[in-house]
C-alpha cells in the first residue's frame, strides 16, 4: 500500500499538482512559457551527434543519465542494456544486457561501470569491454547511482541502507542504516564521495557524512524538520544530490530548506526556505536550485542571500541545473535546453534537443553537453558553434 501511495504522490508531483507547493518565497503567477521563436537567443548550439540508446522508462524518477569518461560516454536504459559510446563519433563501442531492469546509473570510476536495479542489485562492468564483473545484492530497489572511489562502490537502497562494496568483487565491506519515514518521495539522492568521506541525503530531512573506508558516521546535519500533522505535510526528503565545494556541503530538501554545511564540522552555516527535489549546482559565487514550482533560483554561496529568481519557465517541468560558463542550463519536459544568465537569471535561449522530457541534468565535460531524453535519445552538443 505504501508503494502505491508513494507512486501516486509522485505522479501528482511530476504533473505539477497544487498540493505540492514550495515553502520558499511566494511568487506572482508566472507568465506563459516563452516560445523559442520569441527569444532572441544569445546561444549558438551545434549537435555533434545524436543516437538512440533505449528508453529511460515510464517514470522520470529513474536516475538514468550519462557518465562521461576519457574516451567513452556510458549510458543505461530501463530495460537493462548498458552501452559505451565513443565521445568523438557517437558510435556504440559495446553494449551489454545485464538481464535486470536498471533504475540508476551508470556510475563510473577506476575502470568499472556500475548500475543499480529495480530488483535490488548493484552490477559492475568492465569499462573498456562491457564484460560483467560481478553482481551484489542490495536489500531493496536501488534508486541512486552507485559511486566508485578508492576501490569501494557506495550504493544506496530505497529502504535506507547504505553499502560499501569491494570494487574488485562486490563483497560487502560495510553497511550503514537509516530509518525511512512512512511516506516519502519516490527517489533517493546519490551518494557523493569527496576525499575520504561519503555524503548522503536522507528521507528524514538530514545529510550524513560517512567515512568511506568503513561507513562510520562522522556527522549528521539537519536540512529540514518535518512539520504538520499528516505524513504528506511532513515529507522533507533530501532527494537532490548534495554538492561538495569549497569546504562546504550544500543540500536542499523537499518542503524544507536549502542549507550550507561545514564539510569538516557538520555545522549548518546558513539556511534559506526553499522546496526542491531535482537538483542544485554550485559555482564560485552562487548556489543554483530548481525548486518544486519549477522556478530557478540563485543564492549567494557564502551568505545564502537571494541573487535572482527566474519564473518564466514555471509552466514546464525542469531538470536540476548545471553551470556552463556564463550560463545555468536546465532541461525541460518538451525536449529543450534552457539557458539562463548567471548574472541576473535572464532567459538567454531555448534550444530543442530531441523528443522526450529531459528529466536529469545535462552532463558537462570538456566543453560538451551530453543530454539524455526520456525517450532514449543521447546527444552531444557544443555551445559556441554555428547551429546545425
């Protein structure tokens, strides 16, 4: 019953139901979404290549997004096929069917590619050949991309358990357990490895720092405190991936707050009321957030003060943001990428990529944006060249 209720709530959330409203500043009704023809675009975009790599599946909550290595781009589809694609040509180098529906991935590190499955497994493949190296059982569905660092694969199960697995054979090294509220958003933030620590956002509205080598908790910080009488009102999941930068850990919760936390101390430095679940990005000056109302915000990274807000895209369903030079880029449910100026949030361009929603943030590597749509189109795009 819990799974059914959670799925229904997620469907309402993704459809923009008014039951799910952000807790940040009240905004005036947004204007209609600008049509691409009405925007004088500052952006010139060239499609280097575009290929079909299989569907992301029936729900946009599955964390299927490109992982970019030195030579290849790795991608997985909902049906269970993992592929390596040549970065230069878009040619498929290898493809492997892991025989399980993939719900998160790929992760990438030290010559292996990792995926999580709906059936509760973590699978590792050889990054050069696609050969399956090992399967390792989790205790429930894996909705977070498994991270790879220092010979350890860190995986998260939907039941609140975090696993440290030996990257060479999948054997369990350590396990940490966290309680999961009776009602949550259907999703889990990815474990983020920085230095000797792993940072995980929890469904309880907290962020925990664990030692990578043994899973021992270093600190736990509160992002948001559940409020209200109903389980629905008390949902404060930290589903957006934490970001570690400049000695700080930045995290945001649904129906809660955006916070900056001291990386070493676990002390909350500043907070802002905002509700978000899709993602955030950080540069040297600002923290950028796509909120639950599909507005994009910029906050000062040092003080938390609001810098700007862009609400002209609020009629769309937006991905989390990525910073690309002088712009913040988000994907939307119409298959467009939307460029916002990092200076003032003004809309600099809306450019069509392919059919299908862009639910996960684009991946920027070497000046190239890699974008996966829900319909299964993987594209490599370069900004600054003449449009194709």
